[in-house]
């Protein structure tokens, strides 16, 4: 097949314990999936899950032990961090049942859903999409992906984020409103999931602004830490 110009390089995330990379197809994100975060954003209760997306090339892959550099994005003065457990889909499908859902997971990683909160608030006020608030360049920093069969206790794992050594977010994945199986099942009713899809599963309370020069350290027990510096 001839192309008008060379296709862009495939977005990919390194896999822990080897040299292979996980090719990214789509990035799905779940909104307000921890009770305390929902409350701090002005919501309560177990509302039906909702989703938004980021471009595949929004990933900013960071190897374990290294510090990734994330450029502070333009058109915002209120950039927020949101630490999240990321699910990597290895087997696609649609109308997947909750009972089958976990078998579609290839692996897990630590991710950050970086958000231009001021643009998001403006979009909400005007009833407009969140695309510019959520889907900008480098808005999805992510650590190495670990194979699911090498990770124990991911359903009750500690999840935390420090900024410049100070704790900002501290919770555990057992406090997800919608479980991993429920997320996959619901999402597969809306889209046909494909190998290479990433699902950012929601963030706990404590989201706040970061500035240039800040160092963010995101952790989930059993997974490689994710460390980035805002530049």
C-alpha cells in the first residue's frame, strides 16, 4: 500500500521484564470511579459509569527507574494530576460479560490522567466536550505494563501519588465504584474492544494542580512506579 506520506510511528508502551512493547490501539478513561473523588468533584452515589477517550499517541511511556519529562501544556494555568490503575486489553470482543471480562486483560500499569482542569470546567459550564481538557499531547504518562499473571492482589492494591515528596493521593483499588470486570463489560457494550486498548480506571481523591519543575511519583503495589518531571 502506498501512502501520501510516511505513517506515524505506532504508539507503544514498554512491557516489564523484556524488550517487547505493547502497541496502543485506543485509550479509554472512566470518570468519577472512586467515591471520595466523586464527592470532591461535586457528585455522590454510584452513578452509571461514563467514559471519555484520549488519542493513542497521548501516551508518555516511562521505563522503571527513569524520570520521564512531560511538557507543561499550553492554554492552561490549572493542570491536575490523577493517578490511575491502567488495564491493558489483550483479547478483544463486544458484549463481554462480567464473568468473562478479566480473561480479556493482558496486563496492568500505573498511569496518570493529566487534566487541564480550567478547560474542563469551562467545557462543563458550556455543555461542550472535554477533548481539549483530557486529550492533549503527553496527557497519559504511563509506566511499564506487567503481565496480569505476574501481578497479585490488584483488586486490593494501594494506589498513591506524591508531588515533590509530599503525599497528594493515597487510596486502594478496592475502593473502585465500578470493578474492573464491570468496566470492561460496560465498555464493550459501547465499543468493540481490541487488543492494544488501554483503560484508565479512575482516580481517587486528592487531585490537585502541578507546576513546571514538580516531580510526580505514582505507585500501585505490585507494579513498576511511574515518575515524571513537569518541564
